[in-house]
């Protein structure tokens, strides 16, 4: 309505020239709230964020992959207003701000030549679940999550296949691959977030919701 009040002369001209109301409706759409599309679902990123990502950008530009990854989780906690909590749960991820996911993902993509980033990880994960019938039960110990860990280089398949061995094989953080040329696609960021405690499927759902 504000648009029509401020631009009444445009509306009058359209009516005088015989422009149909259907066309007027097409060119004018009421403003959407941050993070919403026309159906009211949160899929697009909001217009602003409280987080200054300059430090993360600079670390990535300098190709300091480990330092950048170490800083990613604190930035995510700040974006979710959970710095004092110190970690993210699956529930926290469900409502994580879309714009901040977009920004973090884009920074990783740009500075790694599209080798690292949440969207790269999502593509690997989706290819995995589309081409396999892996067990999805068991959270981070599910076959699906364990296989994803192998594909992105976070985990090595243990020699033994007994259930008690399923938790084995996760690479310690310091021994991840911090060299771009040697790392697997989607190896970073981890942000201390996925693989060891939270199944990637939780983050993948949020990435889909946010159109990443």
C-alpha cells in the first residue's frame, strides 16, 4: 500500500492508458519479510546480519585453512546468538539464520575455487543418498553419515565391520588435511560441527531450506 501511495501518479497513468489490473498486480508485489518468499516459508536469506565476517574472509584469502575452520564455529555461534552455549545442537541448526549460512558458504567457495563449502558437502551427501540404500538410523553412527565422513576425508573405514567398531575411524581434528591440493572436495569447513557429534543430514536439511 505504501508503494501505491508514494507512486500514485504511476498508477493513475497505468489506469488511464488502459493497463489491466492483472498487469498492475504483476509489477507490484508487497514487500516480503526478511528470509521469506511469497508462500511465507523461510528459504531466502534475510537482508542483514549482525556478524562481521571480515576475519574469516581474511583468513580464507590468506589460505589459512585450519585457522579459518577453527574460526567458523565461533562465527556460527555468534550468528545463532549462542556464543555462551559454546556449541550447536541439531535443534539449533534447524533455525540457523539462512543469510549467515549463505555468507559463510560463499566465502569458503570463493577462496577455495569451489572445492570447500557447505554447498559442496551437500552435493556430495545428496549424491550419496540418491545412489545408495544405506541405513539412516543411528544419528552420527548411521551408515549414511559414516560413509559421508569417508567421502569428505573426515574418516577412514575401519578394518573390522562389527557394530562395536562403527565409532572408529574418525580422524582427529589436528590430522585433517589442511592443504587445498591434497584435501578431498568438501573436506572443509567442519567448524567443529559435523561428523563427530551431529549427523550431516541435520545440516543438509537446513541448507536445502536456505536454498544452498
